[in-house]
C-alpha cells in the first residue's frame, strides 16, 4: 500500500529523515524544504526533491506557512508531514493546508485548537471522568477567587498559562503571600509568549513522574494505545532520556491509565497519532495535556511494539482504517532513548554548535541511531541542539541499560561538546538503575560527581586526538581517532 504518491516534509534534521525513511519504504516520493544554512543538510540530500524556503530564522523559512504550502502545490505533493516543533501543533497551519486542498498528516485543526487550550481540555476530560488535578475551573479573573481556590486545595499550587506548554509562564506558589505576584507575572509572560494572558491555578505536585501514553486513532471511533513511556528525566523542560515501558508500571495502573488515554482521545475526536501526558505521584495519576504531534521519543514505543508510528500516521491521513486491534498490540522487552545534544555539560548545558570533525555512530544488537548529522557537518546555531537520538532495546530493562552503556562507549563525536558523558553517568547511577526517576532527578545532584570524573577521562582522550590533528600527523590522527573509539590509551 502506497497511500500517497508524494509527501512534503515541513521539517529538518533527524525527524525529517525519519519521516522520509517511512516514505521510501512505502514507495512514496519525498519533498524536502530547507533554509539557506541547511542547503547541504542530510535531510535535503535524502529527499527526492528539495526547495529552499527562506533565510535561517525559522520565521522566514520553517515557519513560513504560505511558502511551504506553495512548494507543496508546485511540487505536486498531496500531503504535508509537519514532524515535531515548528508548525506541528499550529492549528492555523493545519487549517491552511486543508484549505489549499492538501492533507495535513496529523489531527484536524479543530482538535489541535481545542487541545491547545489547557483550561478547555482539562474541563472536557474532567467531565469525561478522567482524573485531573484540582484547581480553578476557568481562567483566573480575580485574585480573591484564586485565593479562595488555592486555600481550598492547599499550598503549594502552580500557576500555568492556558495556551502554554514547556513550562513557559509556570510559577510555583508556596503560600498565599506569593500568589498575587505569580498570577501577575504569569499573565504577562503568557501574553507575550502566546498572545493569550489566560492563566489558571492548580495543585502542585512535588517531584512527580512524567508518564505518557501513545495513541493511534483512525477517526472512525477505532482508537488503540501503544502503551506507556517514562519521560521524567529532563532539564529546563527539555526531555533528555525516555524509556518504554515506564519502570513503575503495574498491570493495574497501566490498564487504568491506558483506558483514560483512550477516553481522552475519544473525547477530543482525535484522529492520527497523539500522546496523552500524565503526571504521576504516590500511586495516583492526573491528565496534563495532549501532544497532537509525532513526538521525539516515539522511537522507544516503536522498539517495544514493533509498530512503525510514522507509517500509521500516513495511512490514517490517507483515510485508511486502523489495521490493528488492541489485542494485536503487545510489549516486547524494554527500550531507552538518550537525546544527544550539542551542549556543554560543564557550562550549564549551553548550546555548543560547530563542526563535527570526527563522527562514528554505534551499531550492533538492539541499537538504533536517528540522526541528521555526519562527519564534516557543521551544526548551525539557528536551531535546536539535538543532533541524534540513541536508542537501545533489550529483552528487559537491565539489558537495555547494558546495551545503552555499550553504545555510548562506542559513540565518537569530536568537535562539539555533547550530552554523551551525562548519559554515560546516568547509565551507572544506582537510582536510575533502580528505576527511581522523577522530574527533578537531575537537580538532585546524584550524577554530578560521576559526570565530572567521566568528563575528565574523555577530555584526556580528546587532547591526544587534538594534538595529533594539530601536528598534521595524518596517521597519528587516525590512530588517535581509533584510540578514542576503542577507548584505550595506546600512546
Ligand atoms: C506540574 C508539575 C507539578 N504539579 N503541574 C512542566 C511542563 C508541563 N508539561 C507540566 N509541567 C509540570 N506541571 C502540577 N500541578 C510539574 C511539572 C513539571 C515541572 C515543574 C517545575 C519544574 C520542572 C518540571 C519538570 C517537569 C514537570
């Protein structure tokens, strides 16, 4: 089955390539778009056709809705896959795509719009019987009302932007004295970030886990889930490591949470792939929001279920019914994803764009690398710093961890600082190994000491290589590169 003849991928980097890989397997032609600095990027070379859509700044290129639709029409593409980020959850874009007679590979713009409002979606899900955290049922219009609700549910509470996400405009409030200021601040930030000052207040959970359920819905009422993911390990609301399934899941909790996720999807008239996010604390879970896009971490779900989520998205968008029932979907083994970002772990994880002078990715049993980079590639400073997703699968969590440790050991990235040492430290951490993660795991400092030790070892190896390269000793440089690869000191 081919579904479409030609699809435009409105994204860049690893996810653009991921989507094109599904297209290539299905025999669908691909159209890439790119910004000026991305002219030589891998996603441009991988596609059958590629069109420049503007300058480096996303607003001039990857966010240029009209231009992207025009390229789709000009090239004869029938559908647009938005990937994640950029226009993926932009209801206006989804609407424009439909108006132009093209197919948006994702939910309807009405669903995106409804779920984009945290207040509206929370109300709908509460009415549908899905657990939600207590809080103000509407946007906060008076401080007195917010005070009354906060006193009733008890401090700490959290102020959130209704149009928000990613922690923007969020403020934790420990007592009544801090409430008014947090509300005023939250409104200002929400207005400037989202053009919508609406904020709400809800009960704050300390150190919750972030759990999510992947769903697929074909729009005929046929909705299935692809089980859970644990996404608690994050920094500044950027996930760094995800796994499937969650190590805390019990069969009973999984059944209840999956049923809630299906209810959420049906309540939102959901069509295509989506993720229902929950916070979990002390045995209870609460609906947070729905991500109406393909997510970065869909890979771990693919590993444990064997289902190609991108192909399912394409089939659903083409109007096909889901070809599977819930009882056809089961979990096999365990998968972990480490996000490899060009960031300096010793400088507060500041982005470290630049040229990758040596690159060798790991392989072997149970390893998957999704990446948009190659040796000699210069990571542009204009976009996010993720350069690869390193995923490991094992028959159980222990084997997945062992494989991830081995794959990190094999990975060579020279020229930019990366999060590889951080992940190596996490893989040795007793709390992580015991499955004891939560949203404040990295702030607790459990891994700081081992990270430092590992970084020093790494630095010594890099020094050997850099010296050889500087001296122009080609053979020595190659030896050093191999040396880095096998991580032995042969000087
Ligand atoms: C919360 C929470 C605790 N209690 N809501 C962060 C992003 C957004 N998706 C939801 N987030 C949170 N919402 C309540 N009621 C904790 C988080 C949260 C978090 C909060 C502060 C600092 C870091 C965090 C990391 C992950 C989740």
